[in-house]
C-alpha cells in the first residue's frame, strides 16, 4: 500500500477519554456507559517520542488529532505533543477536531501559539446554546464559547463543523453568522452519514440516552436539503447490484489514505491505515469484538508503534490489507470496511462535506 518513507500525514487518536457522551459515538452505548471493550487508553508525550522520531516528523506535511474514541482536549499531553511536532517541523499543518468544551482559556491561547497559523482547530459544535448539548451530551456551552474565542483572539485559525439534525436545522444560518462574527474562517454544514446503519440500511431516528440509560433526545434526520446524499444512493446501488453486500463484493477500492500517504495511530499506540479500519476493532454491541473481520489483520504486538514505525511497516500488514481488495468477495477475504468506506460508487463520508 505504502512504505514508511511515503508517509506524509498522521492522524493521531491521542486518547479514548472524553468529557462528553455523544449518542452516535462508539466510545459509549448511545450515550450510556463506556464501551466495555476499551480501557480508556491514552498516549503520552513519551509514547509519541517513541513512535515519531524527529527525522520522521521532518518528512510530514500534516498531523491532526481526531480519532474514534476520545477528544484530544481531554488528553493530558495534547499541547506538549503538538509542541513536539512543531519543534521538529516548523511548516507542517497541525490540527485537531474537538467538541471545544474543556481546558482553560489559557490552554487555548497556548495552543494557538504552538500551531502558529500553520494549522487550524475544527470545532464540532452542533447547534447553539439551547441545542448543542442534544447531540454533544455533556458539553458545556459557556466553555465552548470561551475556548473558541480565546483560541481565535490569540491568532488561532478556527473552523466550525455543524452536524445537522432535525432539532438544529433552523439554526444553521444563525450559527454561521455567529461563527463569522467570532472570526472563524470556515463554517461547514455537515450532513451526517450516521442515519445509515452498520448493515447499510436507512434509519429514520436514533434514540439517545444519558449516562444512566434514561431516554434523552430522539435524533432525527433533517430536511432533504441537509441530508447526506448517500442515503438516496443506497436504493440505486441496491437496484444495480441486488444488495449492498453484492456491491461491497464487487466494488473497486479507491483507498483514501493511500492517496494521501496517511497513517492512523490509535490511543493504544497501534499503527493502522485509517480510523475506519481501527474503528472496527471495538464495536460495543458485540459480546466478542473479535468477530469483526479486521481482527484477521490485527496482531497487537506487530502493530505496536511504540516499537518503532519501521518495524510495523516491515510486517507487511498494509500490503496484506491492499491484497485483500483483489479477493472475489468479502466472504473470501476482501476487507469489507474498505469496500464500505472507499468503494468507488458509494461514499457517505465524502457526502458529509458536500
Ligand atoms: S466529543 Fe467526540 S469523542 Fe467525545 S463523545 Fe462526542 S464524538 Fe465521542
Ligand atoms: S478503509 Fe481501507 S481502503 Fe479505506 S482508507 Fe482505510 S485502508 Fe484504505
């Protein structure tokens, strides 16, 4: 797929911790309790120094913190890790996606200075004071407002990503105006792909619960103009191939991270090609998460990036993933998550940003 020397972009999941409990996030069960398969792992600065040598950092164009199971603002060493990357590469793009609701104003000013305009923070804020918490359960609006303004006023470049549901669609224009008045450089009307189920069916709504399991908001799709266009492509693909599974068997793969020479590091310190492959490892609804096909490719010792990235590449795991794409079907070993996320004709991820 690619080699150590090809990598130009790192996607870093620094932690599995978060102060929030968003109902469609795999770190919790619709908002209740923590995913029973995770141990709230987190990477320290020392871990990152072992994984990313100064020479390796010098070859990068980008490092961004996001991930599947936590928010970088909750991690202990996030600022130190950004500083370490900046120290060894003065021009690379540094960025992160966050709910924005934690850390002090001082911390946010420091972050703006470390990034030093060569990078941005993407604030995932799904509504205004009265609605953001309906999806971003546990995020305090006053903190978001204070932190975004502290970051921007210290010279930070901010982008606001607004995930649109029925309950906040009437606020899209108002939020965009607010974003511009605060000095955000971009406002993204994000059309969630999460109204497509794990088995590729449409779903109308999603019941959120609080940490104790009591019902909270019922999340519903917004009006058609704000819906993810992949939803309407589902029927077309099913008509053409007979079923989504038949499409996944046949679909040519256009690997997004191969194109970008990007590598994902999990909060456990495992090197995986992307967040989607890693994201199959710990689905909370399985009793045994290892029923997922991705485990055919995961040997935690071999993928342990703390032993050095060169060692991980020498296992050949990324080439084995690529080789799977030529198998005749997912049943015969083609990695299904690759067909789901990077199949040529169906792409709910890309449709979020159109
Ligand atoms: S803020 Fe991010 S990591 Fe935290 S619960 Fe929500 S989606 Fe998950
Ligand atoms: S899901 Fe598979 S094909 Fe898509 S980016 Fe990840 S490794 Fe590449």
